[in-house]
């Protein structure tokens, strides 16, 4: 619970929250576990992100035809709250804390 609160507190300090890969409409930070980590997520787990509220979720980003025909593409984002086992949550939350703290420090230097 304290780790969840720490992630949420750090996320709340980032306003505006960083865009996901430069997308102006999507605010999230991707969480990748380090190579060789003792904890590995299941292979079916997609892109794991931390959101502006500190929630760790799975992001499903799909392209759909836009209103102006097949050459026009829109994107649909769907976030799924993850119910991770404690060891996986701790691993992802640790990465989230590191990334959020690094972004806070980077902004304070600017």
C-alpha cells in the first residue's frame, strides 16, 4: 500500500504528465522491467504503463479507420487496470518510482 501511495504521489507532482512517445493526446510512461530481472511478467501481458494518477495499467493502443476514409487513421487507447501478484507489482512500481523521480529531477534542472 505504501509503494502504491508513493507512485501516486510522485505521479501527481508531474504536471503536465509526460506524453506517451510524443503523442499529444496520451499521457503515460511505459514501464519496462530491466533485462535479467528475477521477476518476469506473463508473456501475454502487453505494454505496461503508469498513468497520471499513479495507476499501473496495461495499454492497448489500436488504430481504426477515421471518419474521412481508409487513408485517415484514428487511434483508440484502452487501459486495463492490472491485478498483479505482489512480486510483479513491486517490480513494476519500483521502475515507475525510478522513472518518475528521474523526470521530476530533470524538470527541476530546467
